[in-house]
C-alpha cells in the first residue's frame, strides 16, 4: 500500500464528557475549546489536511465554522469514556478507505482539551520526527512531572505501599528529596505523531517512542477547575501565544 508523504491532523472531540459536560465546546479565549486545535492545525505549514472526528452532529457543525478538510462521524462504540485512541484511529482509516481517500504516512494527534500550543512547538515536533523517523515508531510530547511519580503510593492489604514494586512496604526508601530520584514525565496532549502503517497493524505509539520534551506552559482541561485555571492564565497574560 502506498501512502502520501504527508502529515494530517486528527482532532477528536467526543460529546460524552463526565468531568465537564460538553467540555470540548466550552468557551475559552472567546472560542469553543475544539476550535483552538483546528486553528493551530490550519496555521501549520507541515499539516496538509485536518480530520475532525466526533460522535456529535452539533460538534461537527461547530467545527465546520472553522474549516476542516474531512469530517468523520464517530461511532458510539468508540465514543465512550473507556474508548481507546487506537480504535478511533482504526475507525478513521476504515472511513477514509470507504471514501476512497488515500492515506497519509503520518497523523498528528491534536487534542482539543489542550488548547494552548505554539505553532513553533508543532513545527519542531514534526521536523524532529521527520529527521528521526527511521529510528522511532512515534512521537509523544511530554512535560516534566514536578511531583515525581516515584514518590506515589498505593494501598495494598490495608497498608501504604510504594508504587515502586522493588520497595513495596519499605517506603523509607522513597521518603527522600525528589531531586535525588530520576525525573518522571507526563504526556501533555500538545502533539503526538503516529505512523499510519503501525495503526493498520493495531499499534498507535509502538515500542520506540520518541519523547518530545517541551517547556511550554500548557493546560490539560478535564474539569471545570482546569478550565478556570487556563482562563486565568490567559487573562493575566502569563502566556504570550501566537498561533
């Protein structure tokens, strides 16, 4: 199968959010949340097409106001809170095949819940992955975790237990300054890049993921508090952002 040597953006926005009802169309910076990812993708010179995917006709109607190239009506099966990204992307490939649309080599996943992203950040991610594409299966944008996950706990047999299996109940081993432990990182949702051929074979990220560490301030909006915080950051001009 031949693929177009292009990067296409996929912006998925399901309507059934539990943490914040209709999260993806809440107003942020005078626009629906999902609009910011569309605008980011349209401004980027490396992204050739934009696919907007939603289970909601209302969401698709809103997305059309901002101009995507392809609109995909997401199935109920892949629109629940437990739905996996890989299943959605496989469904999108099936949709493109039915429409007789040739596949691109790569997809850039732009989540609408991360509306704050710089165009330069997207550019750099695509350029870096393009240079190292023979070495890695995908790219995932990350930020350093200030908390450090190595210091987390679980409760096991009604006792506090280190999340690190090698220490188990010996939590004195992790009761140390976090700077003395290896850094941990979180996915920030700014941009992930996948290979289409891997999606066809049932994998999204694969086993050789290129970490793309960014220091940009970002907001991962999952609930009302997150939305208020992101709005506050913008209103106080703590972040100077140009699409």
